[in-house]
C-alpha cells in the first residue's frame, strides 16, 4: 500500500493541474464531471481511466461530513486506487493485492 498527497503541479507529468486537480481526478471515475474539463484534460482523464482498467461496476463512491472518497479496483492489475478529497488536500492511496484487501482499506478509511 502507498499513500501520497496529490501535488497539482507535479501529479500528472507535463501538466499543471492547479485549480483543476479535483475535477480531473473525479473524471477518472465519474463521467458527468468530464464536460467541465478542457478537451485536453478530458482526453487525458479518459486515458487514465482506461489505464487504471477499473470497470464501472467496481467504482467506489462515498461521502462523509468533511470528505469524499472515490476509487476502484482493477482485477487485471491487482491494484486498487482510492482518492480522498478533504478540505486541505487530495490523498491518493494505492492498494496492491486482492480485491478483499482493497475493500478492507476502503472500509477502514470510511470508519475513521
């Protein structure tokens, strides 16, 4: 498992996402967010979604008082991606292993 705080200036190589990072990342998992992005960012978000290889039925969405969680698990890659959007930062957690491990991490985040 790994964790990083998303830095909008360096998160995606060659693109400064300052002001757009949250919508860009949400577009990986939520199609209705994509129209709010520039055509270039929309295309990159779609390509990133394809690279993650997370099927629509495997997307995890949750909202709590002060933060939102978006993510999903790819059986093909044996990886789960979890993004936590809070007031101060965007957190990216990558979970390697089986789907059950990914679900356990997502559940523990929700319970905290």
